[in-house]
C-alpha cells in the first residue's frame, strides 16, 4: 500500500489488512500457495533420495497404534483394517444365522424395509460411531497408499525432487481424487434421493424429520464424517507438518464437524448434503491450481485459480448465503407438531435449535469470507503484477529435508 507521494505505508499491527498481507505472501498458506513461486522442476539427477516416513524402521505395530503413526504407515493401518474383516468372515462361516457384530464396522447398519419404490432405507444407529471410526482408518490407508505408490512417483516423473513439495503435491492430488468422488456422490444423492434438488431450500424443512434416509444418503453422510474426522486428527495431532494457517484450518474443521454431527443427530441430512456440496467442488479447483503450480505450469495455474475463484464465489458464498437465508426465514415451514424436543420420536426442533444451526453456518461463512478477500488479492496480483514470482517465497518447505535427515539418523 502506498500514499499519494509514493511512500509505502505498513499495515497497522493486528489489523485485518496486516493479516491478509501476511498470508498473501505466504507460500505455506493453503490458498496463497496456489500461485506462489516454486523452484523449477529438474529432470537431471538430484541429490540421493531421502528415506520416507513409511520406510523408516517401525518400532512395532502396537507402538504405531498408540502413537497414531498408523495414519501415515499403511503397513500398520492395513493390519487394523484386516482384523475386523477376518473376524467378520470367520463369524459368517461358523454362525451364519447369528447376528454378526463385525458387519457394523464394514457395512452401513440399521437398514429398514425398502420403500414402496424399492429404494433401500436406513435409520441412525449407535453402530454408526463404529462405522465412522473404522473408515477413518480406511481413509488413512487409502490416502497414504495413493501418496506413496502413485502420487509421489507421478510428481517425481514430472521433475519434482524436494520432499516437501512431493508431500504437498501428493496431498493436493489426493484432495482432487477425494473431492471429485465425494462431490459426484453428493450430487447423485441430492438428485436421486432427496427432495432438495437443485438447492430447493424449502424442502430442508417441509417434510421434517428426515429420520429415514433413502438410498445413498446415510453411507454418503457417514463417509464424509469419517473423511473430515481423519483430516481433523491429522491437523490437531500434528501428524503432518502444520501449515502456517494451522489455526484457521483447525477452526474450519471444528465448525465442519459441528455441522456434520448436529445435522445428523437432529435428522437434518438434506441441509447437510447441501453444505457438503458447497465445500467439495471449490476444493477440487483449488487443489488443481496448486498441483499446476508445483509443476510450474504458469498460465495453467492462473487459469485454474481463476476457475477456482468463480466456483468458490458461487458455492461457498452465494449458495452458502442461500442456505443461511433459508435457516433464518424458512424455519417455520417445519410442521408445528415437529417443533418440539422429543428425541425418542426423532424430533429435535424447538425454537433454540434454529440458532444452533444458523450460528455454525455463519461462522463457516466468516472464515470463507476472510479467505475470499485473500483469494481476490492473490488473483488480481497474479493477473496485473509483472513481478509476482519475485515477491514470493521460493520454497515453502525449506526445512523439509533437514527434518527428514534428522529422522533418518534416528
């Protein structure tokens, strides 16, 4: 920022402008890193490859379980996944006519009789907690397996050598895969099994309660819960190197889990499905722009970031505000007999619950607005500034290799 006489003016300490400026130039920020300058990929022979975490000697399976290292060591997480499968299979062989408790970890539980149209129907169950916990392990195994055996080799093939950038490329590659799958399943679920297509918000409330979940609604919801819980654990346990915007991401994940848990508990899965969709597709384009950046595809990364800005504007602000408006103005569409606190009959909607739903969505919007200002500053700077790359950090993981060397010595 400059005055009329051309002298630079520093943002006031603690100001909103200072917060934006600091993150705009921070290549470690999960959004600013999309366009931050990178060390050019090399095709020549670099320094000897450092051993990765999963290649370091394990201190034993139980040590990995206790220390949560199974989240980054597929050889341990596959053992944790395999035991329930083995127990389920043995139970099925030995006692096929007796209820198999292990199936609740592997498959969605509490199936009801199909609807008149032949659509599978489900209800909530305490076993859902076990299902989510198991699939936290599933997502950890899938994430690390893709990282180690597909995404990092792909990055090396295209010339990325530094371990820090390999990690970040793999992280964003996994995000693309996951959010394309979850976003597609979310659209399929809304279109085929919910009355809310396409964001017909009045149906969040008209047929409340949505205690019986048709088709893919329940598995979609529980799998999303497992994914976000797994990501939250990676953050708060610092199993991976924290980003510079660690606090913002933790706040975002807490609010997201709050919304997931509360909407599922109170039988408001249609509004939860809508909020999931507002988040997933924008993250696809964010991850794409970051991958293009790591590959030094300058024009492509800027175009991808511009697309990301458009999708983010539509989903995380326009659609999110539409949902907020619905919570505030269409709440009274809930049948009057359902506006009571009667959990035994699936009714959780006294007047105060309206604010319990509105507040976390509003908090999510505030976090997104902070990022939105940052997004526009980055995009405009990328379009109009001729010296973008000179003003950004050249290496977002300068300490990645020293840390890896230290781990190797240990």
